[in-house]
C-alpha cells in the first residue's frame, strides 16, 4: 500500500502540531506522508491541488474561508481528497453524521479515533457534494477553477461580473480581489 | 460550591451615596406623603393645606436623614443586612425625635401624642421604602444569577474549553513547562468563575482573570492576538461588578481576532478621572462575521448588573468607528477603604 498523502488545514498552529503528533502515533498502523499544512482554506486549496492529496484534515471555523466552503471547492478537483473535519464545535456534527460524512472528529482528538477516520478515508470513502450544502448552506465567498494541479480562486464581490456564452463562462474580476 | 439554582441576591441595604438611590428615596417619601394627605382630606382646599402641613414637618427630617445616611454609608455597609436596617430605623427615629421641638414653631402642639404620631409615621414610611428596595433587589436577582450561569457556560462552552485543552495537549510533549502553566491558568480561571460572585470585587482581581484568559487564548492564536493594556494609576483597588471585563474581552477575541488572518489588536484603556472610573475596550470589526451570536446577551447582562450596583451613575455604550468596535463604560470610582 502506498503511503496516504495527508494535508492539514487549521488556522491555529498548536492544533496543527497536535494533529502532526497524532498522525505520527498512527504511522505504524497506517503508513502516510504529510503532503503539507496550511493556516487557511485559500492556502490549503493550493497545497491540496499541487500535492494531489488523498486525505485532508480540516478545521471548520477558520478566518477568510470556512472549512465547509474549503470542502466545497475541493469537489471540482478531478480526484477530490477525502475530507475529515476536525473541530471543537460539535453543532455541525449531527448533520455531518446524518449524511455520512467521511468523518467528523471533535477536538481534542484521540489517536485511535483519528486512525479509524484515516482507515475509512483510505478505503475510498468520499464526501458527497450535496452533503456540504446541507451542513452549511451559507453562500460561498470564492469562485474556484481547477486546472493542471493549480486552483484559481476569485473572491466573490459586487465588482465581479460573469457572462456565459457558447458553453464558456467568463468571469471578470479586479486585480486584488 | 453553592448550588447555581440558589438565585436570590442576598438582601443588602442600598448604597446611600448613589444619586439614583437618593432620588428614589426622596421621590417615594414624597409620593407617600401626597397619598397620605389625599387620604386625610375631603376637599381640594383641605388637600393643599394638608400637603403644606405635612411637607413642613417632613422635608427637614427627610433632608437630615438622607445626609446622615450619606455620611454613614461606609459604616452601614459593614453591618449585616438586619443590623443595617435597624440602624437606618434608629437614624430615622432619632432625627424625627430630634427635630420634633421645631415642629412647635410651625404650629404643632408639641405634645407626647403628636411625637408618638410622628414616630409612628416615620417607622411606617421607612418600612415601606425598605420593602421597596427589598423588592427591587429581588427583581434584579435573575440578572445576577443569569450572569453566573452565563459565566459558567461561557467557560465551559466547547469552543473555548476544547480548543484550549487541545492547545495544551499539543504542548505536553514539546514544552511540558508551558503546558503546566496553561493548565494552572485554566484552573485559576475556573476557580474564579465558580465562586459565588455577586458582590463587587477589586478591579485588580478582574484584570488578573482577564490576563489568565488571554494567556490561554494567546496559546492558540499566537501572533494573531495582540493586547494593548493602557492602565492608569490607582485603578486596581476600584470596585467593579465581577465578570465585568472578562466577557467583553472574550467577545473581543471571538468577534475581533478569530475572524481575521492578520494580527489584530485589542485595546483596553482604564483610567480614573476624579470620582469616575472609565473603561474602554476596542477590537477590529469584521462586518462579514456579524452572524456570530452571543455579543448582545453579554452586553445586556453587564448593563443590567451595572444598573443594579450603580443605578443611574453607570453607563455602557458601544459604537463602530474606523473599522473598530468600541465599548465604553463609566461608573463611580469606589474603593473598599
């Protein structure tokens, strides 16, 4: 079995460090490699796209882009990674479980619990797109386009315009948006 | 620990130095006098006569009583409620008796019967007002117990507790010393929050509570959280309601720091200006994240408790200016000395 490529996205450094420690504890039973870590969703998407990550451990409450929106953007990738939410808030948990999310871990996480989640992810479980809509129906803050290992994000703002013709969509945005 | 359900505020005498309390006493005594005059007169002409008659003997007594209570309020505060109440009755009766000879100048007969009559009314009036303040205390009890509950819940809220525990776990292997310090801060914070905190406390204690809380938040937010303390001299001894600042600092972190990627500054400015204490708290304002709940509840609760302790002499205002959310509180500067 090739090592599972894992990316960690959390805005708090101690939380990322804790996940790295726990992953280390799981390494013997489930070989994996850390493909990268990011402090926010925007950075995280670039890393996931470039590294072709297979599993993403992601916090939900983050500045700029929530974990839920982050997971939505992942769905446009050719091979979206399995998403495991890791958060201190348990109010989304019920919805997530109802719709069979890959997994939903509450902080602080036990190594054995993380291992179970990783095993599920390794077995090919994937989060369905519709699941994300039902967990958090808030409007997205970014448009995303994925091509050849890159993801382009455009912040949704009133200054953007989108036109659609001949099967192409053109989005015009201002530099800095 | 006492049960959370034990809601009632302990009975306490009102603060006789408070402008609101003084005006409530003056107003209610005069309303009582008017009702009394109304009850004892059969026509409008007689009513006016009765009013001026009662006012003539009542107002000097009332004035002297208010002044004596104002001057003796620090002594009264040290007494248990029942003893304090007896002392107030004693003051009222003593002043009534002492001023009684002057009533003869206003046309009173000055007889024993009239003295007994005056003392009787003074007792009834004082009783009625003591009852009013007792009821008012009762009415505010829910605010106080709700504050304790809210304080408890706020600390035990998953968001704060679990994130903090997670941050401490991340330290245990690499930096056990720091993990120890963090757990000590956490237990100190819980201990303070769990004690029965309904009386005024020294601002210095409230500030150390805030520092313990901010130390823990610093652990997870690191560079993103910056606090600019601007504390004037002689503020540590000032008496403030417990949990006055901590919930506001917590809100500042939740609404002002967490939603931002870039570092944000929380400014805390506290100073004494003559006999007033001024507190100002400012944090970055994120328009996009205003759906986050909880701010208004904390503010309403603090406002209510300020009103209970300081009546009309305290105020709390909020405003948004230059991308920052600001809270301003003013209250009388009091110390336990």
